[in-house]
C-alpha cells in the first residue's frame, strides 16, 4: 500500500478537519484511493454540517471571540486596565522601536502611503499610552490590549497576514519581582486558554534583542513572547521604570487548545466559521 492521497485530495480533507489517521491512509491503486476519498469526503461534509448546526444552536460565538472575552474579564479582575489604540501606526513610532527600512521586519509591513502602516505589533502604541499614564497614575501601572496585527507572513499553517494579539504590561514593579510576575501572568493566560503544557525559554528577538518565549504543544510552537525592562528601547520613550510585558497570539493559543493543524481556521476568515469549513 504505497499510494497516498493526491495533493488536492489531501488539502480538501484537511479543510474538512480530517483526523491524522485518515490523512495517513495508504492504498493499493488509484481506483481504491479515489473511491475511499469520495466516501470519506461525504462523511466529513456531513460531520461539518452537523457542527455548523450545533454552532447556530449554541454557543453562537467563535472560540476566538470567547477567548478574547475570557481573557479581558480575567485581566480586569487582576487589576489590569484595558486600552484600545489605533490599528494604523505611524512610521515614526516604528522607528522608535528601532524598525527602519533595513530592519528584517520592514519587508513584512503593510504600508499605507509613505508614513503610515497597519500595525505589525501592539507595543509602539502601548509605549505611547504608558508614557502619559506613568505620569498620571501611581505605580504599578498595569495595562493590556487585544487587537489585530498585520504582517506579510508566509501563508503557512502557523502564520497569517492578520492575527490577534494580547499584550499586557506592568510597569513600576521592583526589579527582583519581574521574573516571578512574568511567570505568574503567563500561567494565568495559558490556563485561561486551556493550555497547560508549556515551557518558558530565552530566545533572540529582531526587535527586543532578547525575549523570553513561551512554547507549547508537542513540537513546542511559540504561543507568546515576553520581555523585561529597563530595556534599551525604553530610552526613546523616556521610560525608566522596571517592567515586564508579554504578548500572546490568540489564534496560536486556540491551535494548542483545539489540537488544530492550521492557524487560519482559528482566526478571522471567509472560508471558516469557528473552524468549520463553509464550502460544504
């Protein structure tokens, strides 16, 4: 049995959320394979239709929206203030993050004219807001934002041009408490997302120099990235306080939670509704 699905068949079965055992079947000849494909496709379409009806009956909200609501409520309960900043970002604020035309991230940016772009990250606007809040509020100052970010990513199973980020930051805490606080908040978010198998490792970053990455799943996919300050980037924003911050990709959290092979099914889509294929 050395014949497997054609590429078109494999893609279609993946769209219909076929199980690994079905995707890895082998056949003696093309006729046997094609007959098996037709049978399996009919079955999977029936299953997807049933899922779609169950979604309509309840819960009626995509898992991405449910997770966003859960995390928002949890962080507010833990004394973080939610902020909402613009999706359009100025070139000058990117420069403050050391991202110029020669930076590796520059080629991934969706530019809107010469000096505006769709934000590739939440951090520049959060820095901007924090500069004022640190002046107006007593410390520690805790804020978070959940919103779309945009990068010209390779459209693989783990990347998308539009994805949803959660960024939380706490400024004005004692330096010797930063690591413990970072681990505490990482555990809080991961647990709320139903992710209990993760590790924290130090990695190199094109923006921050060194980050603390949060990896989960059997192959240790990156679900979040953290950093601590004072940091060299703080100088451009006139920030001098000690801080810790974490960014999580919500679609990747859902990939781990749902044991999904595709980030595209977890996010904003015209082809899927809550991971259910609509072309059925």
